[in-house]
C-alpha cells in the first residue's frame, strides 16, 4: 500500500493500490466495455466491432517445418544405375594411376644417389625389425649420417600414393622438424620398404615413390632413394644397385656383434698415450 497526494488546493487523500499487470489489464477491459455500451446503438457498435476494439491475444506461432537436429538431408539424385557406379570407379582408378611414378620417371626426377647404399640398408635393417608390409623412412644429413628414422606398417587400404604420402608425412613430423624455412633442402629422406614378391617394380612401388616425393616437398627435405627389401635381397629402384643380404629372411644384426677396433702397441703405447693426454 502506498499513498500519494494530488497537486492543487483542496486536495483530499487518495489511496492507490499497486496491483499486478493482469489485474490492471482486466480493469482496463471492463472500463472499455462500459464505454462501448454507453454509446448509441449503431452498426459500428456490434459484437464484431466490440471484439475488435478489445485487445486480443496474439495467435500462436505456426509450427516449424524442417528437419530435426542431427539429421543429414541430401538434395539431388543418387546414382542408382550400374553405369554411374562404373563411371565413378573409373574416375577413382584414373586418379590412383596419376598418383604413382614409373622407374623411368623416377630416374629422370634427379634423385640424388647414395654413396654407400649397402651401409644405409644394413643400418636400417639392424635398427628396425623389418617384416613384410613394413616401411622405414629415414632422414640423412649431407654426410649420409642417420639423423632420424621411423618404421610403420602399411595399412590394408588400397594402393594410393595420397594415402602413402600422408603416412610418410605423419612419421616425418613425429621424428624431426621441417626445413621449410631453408631455400635449398639440406637433409635427404630415403624410404626402405619390405614386401613380398620379387624385386621387379610394381604399382605399389610407384605409389610409394609418388608419396615419398610429395612428402619430402611438404616437409622441406630432398627426396632420396627408394629401396625395396624382398626375399631376393635389397635393390635401389631406378639405379640398378642392390645386394642379396639383408633380405626378408635374414635375421637383423645387432650393433654388439660388430667386431671392436683392435688396439696395437702394447703397454708402452698406453703409457705414452696417457702422458700425451696430460
């Protein structure tokens, strides 16, 4: 309850009660009804005019017509004929053939030759337990010293250079930072792939070549040799160099099996060596 006074002389106290918005609306509606009933009868004062003069409630919004959240709607026509399916398979096959390199294309790409490929193959074979369908990507410095290497198994997906490129790039990013800031690549990446079959070139080898070249470009490296390891031995594709050991059946040699360097000179030389070290 609150009291207020009207301005002017001879005022009298009035008491006003603050009510809710619903009560105020009802009072206004009753007053409006009394005003309309006091008017002379005319067509304008009919029941329809009375209803139109009164405030009406808003009509409810129309129901939404659409797709429930989380559903996928596809517009267009799906290829249902066998001709459309065969055409899509032909396009996919053509794309895969474009993502592979033949030995002639690989030889003309200017791939740098390894000075001692046998040493590189023996080192990678000793560090990684190679089994068929296993690939080893290695990064060499300008002196062909091993800086980083990673081995991974080939996925069971179709032979595609794009898939091989992504796998190689993922391994390179995991083991060594990129050299994209250099104008000229300094380090070289080589790939050793262990597989079944003979040493002849296959479409799978062509896809690996394409993937290695593209991954090296995206990681700022020089594209190096592609080496296959089969039951016949190892071979550097595109160069014609290879050997019988190691192969897929030979056991990897450990670093402890290498013979230690022989020391000559006896005890006298040891004394002189200690004196020189002082």
